[in-house]
C-alpha cells in the first residue's frame, strides 16, 4: 500500500512550507513558514491532522470583507425629483430662497449667473443681466406658493442637461462629505445610502451631523435604530416616513 505521506501531492506542500506568505491573491500561499521536512512533521503538512483541519475551518469561517455598494444614478435622480421636483425656472422654496432645477438653492445672483440659463422665447443663452432680472423678480414674490406659479415672473429656463450636470455635482459633493464623516459609508446597504443622501441633500452636511444619535446608529450598522432617529422638522411626514422605511429596509 502506498504511503499517503509520500504521495505526489506533498511536493506542492513542501514548496508551500519553503515560501513566504502570499499577498492575498488567489494563488497566494496560505501561511509562511521555515522549511520543515514533511516526513518528520505531519502536524505542519498533513491535511488530515487536527491542527491543519482546525486551520482550514477557521479560514473557511472567516467573514468576507464587506463589498462596496453603489446607488444607481437613475435611482438617485428619481429619489430627488420625487421630493424636490424638477423645475427649469427660478422659484422660491418654502423658506423663501431662490431655487432652480432639482431643489438647488441659489444663494445670490452670482451663483445663478454661473449656470447655463437660456431664454425661453428662443432657446439662446441668457445674458448676465437677464439672469439677474429673473432672480430679482422671483425674489420679490411671496414664498410658499407652488413652484409653477413663479414661471410667470421669469423669462429663462435651465435646460435638462444643465439640471442633470448640476445635480451630479451637488450629489458627488455630498457623497464625499458622507464618506468623510462615516468611515464605512462605501459598504452601507443601498437603502441606507439613499436615506442618508436624502437627509444630507435636505439638511446640508452641517445639519445632518447634528443628528448625533442617528450618526452613532449608522456607524454601528444598527439600521432599525437609525430609522428611529432620522425624523426631521420641516419635511413632510410622507418624506420622513419614506426615509425611515429605507433604514428599515437596510435592516432586513
């Protein structure tokens, strides 16, 4: 009967014992070690030994590193359009701030003039003076009205392509802030990312970071607790419930 310790498989194992540990790739050696003759050290190299089997069980049970997750861009756009709308002309939000596109607040005339507004009448690029005229006219109106009602006081629109580009810049900036303030953000479940994006878009970075109990729950991966700590003052109950339900979905 052939001696299993002298089978051809042990050639590879002897090489394994000589080599340093690999770099983690699929061809890397499992462990480093000094040269030991397999004929005298069955514990090190014998795959049927209790020590070797225990090591294999440990490696098999080690949890894999969390995989990065990504919210599809189309989902992000749909989420923000649902709550912020998509308005091509300037209007006043509920706080009386000049806004355009997908809830993008324009703090001053210069910010508005940096955008690619066009004249509604002929589609040609608007001048700085025309953009200032729209901004001034809208600013003079009472707040709290439907966004569409401000159209009559404007002559300019922001094309869809410009709205999309502006939204992308804003979302990328907020995602960078989330990654800075939440160490594990890249691996959070997609529903949790959608909820955090909604909150930071609505509150701003400084506003979101005031939710300390939410922050602690998120960093601990306690999504049910995060759902209980995400209620905001200002947004509709429907929007608050939607955000809460996203955290609850992340807990499943």
